[in-house]
C-alpha cells in the first residue's frame, strides 16, 4: 500500500521535505496537508484546512441500498464519520458498531431498521452527532456517556 504522500493525485501538491515551503506538516508522527477542502456533513459546511491523513468519512447515503448492515462494519476502526441514511436498510443495528471508538458522526436515519438501539453504542465516547430517526426502532434509549447529550430529534419517527 502506498503512503498517502506518494499518491499520484497529490504529488504535485507536495514539495521536498527539506524545502521551507513544504506543504506537509509532521507532528507526533501524524501528517496533515495544508491544502483545504470543504466537507458538508449533516447540513453543516466545514472547511478543513489541516486535513489529518487518518480522517475517514464514509457517506453512502441515498443509494437505495437494501439488506442488513453487515457485522464487519465494526472492524472499520479508523472511521470518524459514517452516513448510511436514506437507503432501504433492514434488520438490527449491529452490536459491532460499538467497536468504532473513533466515530464522531453516525447517521442511520430514514431506513427500515428494527429492534433496540444496542447498548454497545455507548462505547462511542467521541460521538458528537447521532441520527437514528425515521426507522422502526423500539425500546429504551441507552443511557450514559454520549447518549445523554443527544436531543430527542436523534430518535424521532421510531
């Protein structure tokens, strides 16, 4: 696997590491690129100036996906954002999603998910945005940690 700094589409933007004009910053063995990009997540437009190479956001919303969310999703430990909203997903929310401890944003809204919200999701200490609205979820909302910070809008329509 190539290092991010070696990807062909970025090589023209990266200068020699010894150059004072280097656009790459190394801090605690992590690399950020000063090139900016604009990301729209949950209707909020953000300009990222220093982009961490470990930033991983997957947006598969509005794709007419059908079926269950696979348990293997819990093995994507680097995920920071996951949006599977507005599809036709069925079944339960996988308990394995509780393994996504770097997750800051999770949107599973507007699907046909059933069952309870897994208590394992309370392991997501970095979670800032949660939207499980407009599904067929039942039961009590897990208590504790980040779940105490979400408004009722996160669950409406269930």
